[in-house]
């Protein structure tokens, strides 16, 4: 296996190679550090590269392997989105307003380390994870390895760019309004937003009034399944992709919760994916979810901004102008309106739809990847309106708490990745992983690598 092939081998394969003694963790870390040094200056995926620490951890992993340790991620280098606490490192949340290093790992990082993973660095995100692009004055613009003039999406854009460019085996991500699925779609990756509370947010109790969850950006369904089994402490997910799913009733919809115009390339990929699922033996029909005229999700999202500014930021006066604008909007929401949003999560509204259908297929985004820095320099209102037009398909499933996965099933006419979203019933990650694996077997997307890699 040559070095480039090894860099893109993925979590499960690298873990296997380390267990068999064909490669060491230290060799993998050195490979990725060399690639980061060479490629990240044009991508800006990493906020902090933990090179010395990763090499020490890799050395320890190799020692454990020699002693017979067979933990599932032993020695595999992963990156961590900079919303997760790593002991001794500052958790910036994409700002220049935090300074105090974390005293202990977040629960997700603890579980990954306990499984043997080596944390190689912390990835970029927009300030407070607010927007669907990875840009901001603190750490600059992160770029898409498929075309560095385009955005990797957000808020987990640093994680997605790093994985897509082969700078780490996989990366953690979080999703409060599409922030796992949008970057996965833009960067040609698999990104699963799990069911609410599937993976603990600790030390946070909740985020954005229940909208946010944590998960991963990875190249393959197998990798996502393995990482999910560790993050969720659910061994049954590890092999959930291994066999084809039973014949599923799949609803297909280009309708979003917010009125928007869907790009022709996105419509084409949606139709192609529906046809592919039909050819695989599934029952496929056009059917739109019963979205509410006014969604409580937007209220929760905006109100969550002021929570973040007060609870997560040491020097909120140092937040960017646009972020302060979002915080002011959130703070202006009347308490009765917020109480209404907290009483409603659309689960009962959606229940009959998901009794008739096993899975919903929709776009992830209404458009192919936008220009890098698309909303840089704009105020909160103009940014929010732009986000609502580009990314109207994701936030509904944060509100209901249902699992949804972005799979890289197509390309725009100019060669950029376009992902589609599969939405399942609460707790049915295994169904989504099995269906995604079936598509992966047909489309073989793990064989494709971006130009900036």
C-alpha cells in the first residue's frame, strides 16, 4: 500500500493494519503530519495541530499493541472539532474570545481515547458554530479540497476538509442545523447526524435547546458505523452496514421546510438517487413531509446563540460583529415564543409520515458548494437569509431528533460533490447505515479523491 493509499484507507482499515503489525501508529501520525504541513496551508482545516502530543500518544499505542492490546481504534489518528474539550487545550468554539485550557476531555473524546484513538489536532469552525460555512475573523476561511474557491460547508467544515483531503482518518463533528451533513455533502463524505441523545454532549447538558448532536465525518459507511458504535457505546451498530437492508418504503421529496429554489444539479442528483434506490429493489414514491407553516426550530436556533455567548465564551465582548448580531436577535425573542418552540418538536406531526415510509430521501443543500467565504463580512440578518436559501433541508430533523445521513451520491456539472440526505425513524441509525452501504457498494465513492489531496 503506497502512502497516499494509506492516508485514505479509513479508520477501520487502518485499525486492522495496526493490529496486524503491517503499519505502526507512529508511521501513520508522521504520514498525516507531513500531509498537513504540505496541504493544510491551502485548506486551513486545522485550528491546532497537536504534533508532539500525537507522536507521544502514537508511541504509547504501539507499545500497547505489542503487549496484545486490541482496542478497536488503537493507534488510529483522528481530528477533533474545536467544540470538543481536549485536556490541556483551549476549546475556542471558533473564536478569539476563549483562553483557558480544558481540565478534562469531553465525553466523546474520552470514549475515542479509551478505544485507542490518537488525537492529531483540532479543526476549524465558524464562530460559535453558527453558520453553514467555515469562515470568521479569528481563524480565517477554510476551503474545500475539491475546489479551493468553494466552501466545505459548516459548521464542521474543518473536520470535513481534513478528512476529504486525507489529513486524518476521520474527525468528530457536531450538528445543530445541518453542520455534519452539509460539510459531508460539500466534501464527498459520509456524515451521520444521530438520534438526539445517542452520543452524550457532556460536559454540556444540551445545546441550542435540544437541536444539537455530535457525530463524525468519515469517508465510508464502515468507518461511520465503527465510530458510532464507540461514540454511542452501541456495539450493534458496528456491523449494521454488513448486509443489505430489507425492501424499504422510500419517500422522495425536493420540498424543504423553508421555501427555496433548488438548483438543477441538485434536482438531477435527487432523481438519479431515487432511480438507483428503485433499481436496488426498494419501493420509491414522491411524497412531501408535512412541514409546519412556521417551524419552532428557527426560534430554538436563534435563542441558543445567547446561551452560547453567556455559557461558553470567556470574553463575549471579543466576539465578531456578526456573531453579536445573532446574539442580539436571539436575546430579543420573547419568552412566550421560546416556550412555544420548546413545547413543539414536530414529532407527532411527522409520525404518520414515517409510519407510511421507512426512509425519506431529500437533498442536503439546495445548491452545490457555495463560494468560500460566501457570507464573510455580512451582518447577521443577511447571513441568516442566505443560509436559509442554501440549506433549508437539514434543521427539521434536528427539531424532531431523528437520525439522518448525508451520502456522496453525485456531482455538479463542474465536478463538485453533491450529497443526498436519508432520514429515518428515531433510533434507526442501523437502517440508514445499511441503506447507505448499499449505495456505496454501487457507487464506490471511497475510490474518489479531491484535487487538493
